[in-house]
């Protein structure tokens, strides 16, 4: 039986989130050295994978079975690269290198350090495989090193290439973080409900059906861009200049609230790409009739302490709509009004999300799956988790431009990318599959497939 969700407020700073990436949990029996098998050697600091880069071992963006990132853990404790039989993850001096598996430099002592993390230590020493220190104003360097630095960067996940899954619980026992929802990228940019971009740009909508039809078709996640104008928070792509008949945010939110009132067993999530002042957003939300009746506030219900509630609990409580903003809490503090005071959650505190683009609108795609929030100033890896709390995982699967033929092909491959690339990269199942042209390529089948099992 789940712990009741106490009504209490929780405020989380960016510094606290960063600390959770590194904080070890007590070692348990579940953290024993894993059995022989094929794994990704994945940094607990960055979420990136160890890759054989022409003999050097570097951390690269997770790319599934591409880019020489899979390692076979052998019974003797060596890690053999699956693309280069006989070559193992080893070292030469202070640099991580691939070496012959028979070499003493290929030996490591794997030690559990809690939360499914391990260190790889040179036998008989205190030198460990580690991510190199992060220079000021830059990301951690790609080359991995062997040294005696701090514990955090020396923590590694051994993520199974073919992970064990469990059957999905019955409908009434499914927690929010176990469920996957079909999500429309730029849901407002549909050309049906109104204008969304200047002339010519509006020839390439991200969706072909309006919000009400999207809801009827089973879309349950909505990515919306809001810009500030004298009329309030308006839905536009990049800018509202020259946009004909733009739609206000409150109009689409009203559509969603009306739908939820008519369907009390359903749950909807809104993701705001947010370019408005907090006071403007608060006034916009105040125009939505019945919003407070369905708004879900995870910050007031003990989610960080007890985990996510079941969808049945949310339905029973009438808490059916969750709203996220990608805006910065720190920026809002300086403005004197934070968005969570009126029910809009800061997305970086509650979710992880992969980079938003697979490449240009035509041509080959990039299926690497790495954090949207990994750069010189931010490090929130997809693998981020906290004791008792697992962030929701937003998986983006679209390109720079929404070309219908490309989207149809990409969407037909969504389940494969989710299973082979993004699920192991995040060490969790995607909760939101965000696509362009959700009506093409049958992305709903990928949602259905993911909703048959749980992981981890």
C-alpha cells in the first residue's frame, strides 16, 4: 500500500537538484556487482557513456548500439568492447584507453557505492576511472582519466543493454511515473485553431489537427510556446509579430479543462516554453474557468518524499492537469513572484528531458539521447534521480522543421528509438513521447507498447 501523500509544500533549488546527481545512497544487496553481460558504462555525473574512440576512451552522448559504447562484462571483471573483440576498457598512465583484454591494465575492481552505482578502481591502488574536472565555462572534457579525484565523478552505472522489465500493474495501481503519454510538440501550431507564425513560416505546421481533436485522438501532453504581448500570453512560434489570428493561452487551456471535466478519468500535462513575466502568466491562468478545480500540485502533495501518486488517486482527487514551465526559478525570484505560487511547476525540478532536435527536416537523423540541460552552466543528466523520487522523463522525437513525410517516417521508428536508445540513456521509461504530426506514422502504437511494462 502506498504512503499517503501528505499536504506539504516543497521548494527545490537548482543547487539542490545538482547535488542529487552526485549524492550516493546507502549500499544494499541490490547494488552487488552485476553478473556477466553487456552493459553501457555510464557516468553518474553526466549521464554520458564510455565509448571506444579509436583507442581512447571518451564519454559520448548515448547512441544505443552505435558509436562503440557497449561493453561485455566478463567473469574476470574486464570490460570487452562488443565492437572490438579482444580489446577491453583499460588505461595507459592517467588516460583511459582500450587495451588487450589479457593486459594487467584491463583489470578493474568493481565496488558498489550505492544507488546502483559503482567505482572502477585499479587493483591495489586508490586510482579510479573518472570524468575529468570541468573547466570554467565549459562541459566536462570527453576523454576519461584514471586518478584519485573526488568520489562523484568516479561514480558509474553499469546499465544493461537488454534490461529486465516487469509487467505493467493493473490500471488502478499505475503510478504517474509508470505511464507513457502521447505528446504533441508545438500542439498550438496546427493552422486549425488560429495563426501561430508569420507568413511563409506558417506553411509548415507541427500538427494538422486542432487542440480539441488532439484531445479526442488521445494526445495527453501538449507543448505550447507562449509570448508576451499587450493582449497577454499568446501562442506563437518564435514571435507573435505579423501572426494572423493568434490564440491566447487561456483559450487552449479552457479547451483542456472542459475536456477533463467531461472525462474525469483522464490526465493532461502542459509544457510551456515560457517567454512571459510571471504576473502576466498568472493573469492569463485566472481567465480559465474551473482551472483550480483540476490543477494538480505535486509540490503540495509530498511527491518528493513518497513518489508519484497513482493515476487512480489523481482521478479520485480531481487533480487532472499538470502545468510545467521551462522558465528559471532564479529569474522569477529576482522578479518577486515565482510561478509555483499559482500552480505552475518548474520543469527542471520535476522532469528530465532529452535534447529537442534529431536534426534538419530532411536527411539522416541523430538518435543520440542526452539531456537538454547539459551545457557549460547546467548539468541535469537524464539519469538524475533522488531517494524516493524519480523525475518524469520527457522524450523528444522530432526535427528542426516539421516536414510531413519525414515526420511520418520518424514516428514509425519511435518505439525502436525509445527502447534501444533513450530508455537505457535515462535508465527509466519515457513518460511523454513528443512528436510532430502525431497522426502520421502511428506513434500511438509506441505509447501502447511502452504501457505494457515498467522499467526499472
